[in-house]
């Protein structure tokens, strides 16, 4: 840990309920909350790109 990375840090404030749910989900997946949130953001960005592409091609 503590090695160099090309990843950026993002800070978000969320309700404690969400944090608890994310923690439980991450634990069930044997992953960190950070990894899980990064995957969720990546999926949301991909869906956004696809929607924008579909909107421009009509």
C-alpha cells in the first residue's frame, strides 16, 4: 500500500445509511468501499456516454 497511482481522489458526503449499505455490500463482495464506489461511478459514466451517443445519432 502507499504506492504511486494514476488515480485521482474524490471526496463525497453521503448519508450514514448509504455508507452502512455500501460497507455491507463491499464486505459481501470482499472488496473495499472505495473499489465499489469507483465501479458504480464507472458504470454510471458509461451509461451516460451511451445515452449521449444515442441522443446525438437521432
